């Protein structure tokens, strides 16, 4: 029978804090940075669980969705929902409740999916601009941050006639260009810090993306103002490749992929090994 992957989503709200009561306020600040606080803050978490398996010839299913829902409610939602993770969830009295550690805990809690389905992937969104993922391949955790910039461009090939350019690019060939509110997702991985569980320094990541991409691209005409794009036809595919090159080797950890959303309907992704 063919293998099919099934993804199911659940949500839960929890509070947590980044604070070790055994440390001084100064030591906590040094360890957790701007997130250090003895008081909880909360998130509306969104969890996606992906499993794979053969299609059952009788039911036509990989796994009955009701069975997955029952498992997630029993092992995840009931454990985390409306709880202070540091105080009420086993194991987190001594472990930082960061997305990285939450993903690894959830991995262990749902590793035995119903009907022998194989756990392939987890995605845990903490905010709309920040999520983590765990993948079975390599048993790897990655973190993704989203950023925005506004820019204009014109799609045009000098080697083509005016008629050919209009036929190929349509309104995107407008002589004075057109604009987008781009959303850039930057995905990184790294070795977890033994004390915090953090795999990257997000302050350093934000600074790198701001200095190498946002300041370079935001409110610019990409055909005219961005050196690496001058003389190119700056499609989102071309822009995505150049952004990957700009960030690779200049962000904390390892750059795994970038995804550039041009509109709600179109996104373009470059992964490590593609460039």
C-alpha cells in the first residue's frame, strides 16, 4: 500500500518564564537575556503533528483522525493547556520551557502514534512570527523567525522586445515598477546550550538579518538600489537566492533555509544545499 503523511493541528494556551531561582537577577539576565523575568508570560501555542503510514485497505485511512485527537488531548493538551509550564508540567521545574525543549518533550510524548504510524515532523508556533520544528530525519530541531520589508521591482528582460516582456510578465513589467510587502522566514539550527536549551542567540540573529537584509532591501527599488540585483531580472526566485547568500555564514548556528513570501498566495524557498 502507498505511504501517506497526515498532519493534525491542536492548540493550547500556557504560561512560562525564563528564570532560575537559584541564580541572582544579574546571573539570570546574563543567561536568558531580555527574556529573563521571575514572572510568567503566556502564549497561544499551535502544534502540528505529522505522521506517516500505509493506507489501511479497509478504512482507507493511515490513522483515524479521532484516534490522533484523543492521543493529543490526553498527552499534550491536558498536560499543557492553562498551565504554568515551569510549575505544573513534569520535568520543567529544572528545564527551560523554550520551544526547543518543548518540541523534544512533545516528540517523546507522541512518538507512538496510533496504528503504528511513524512520527515524521512537529511544528510548534509560539507566536505568528516565531516557530520551531522537529524532523525525524536527523532528529533535528530548527527555529524560524519572520521579518518584513517593503520593496518595489520590475520584471523585465532587456533581450526581449516590449511585446515579449508584456506577454511574459504582464502587469509586473510596468515601466515604473510595482511593490510588495515581503515576508522573510529565516530558519536556523544549532547545538543546544546545556543550561538554557536555546540553540541560537535570537538577538544576534535579529541583528544579522536586519543589517544584512532588511536595511539593504527595505523601501528600495530592487532593480536600481540593491547592488547584487542590478542588471538582473529580480524575480522572487532570484531575490530568495541572493538573500540566502547574504545570510549564509553570518547568522548564529547554521542557516537551514529561507522562505520569501511575495504575496499570501506565493512563496519561494531556498534550502541548504540548493545554492
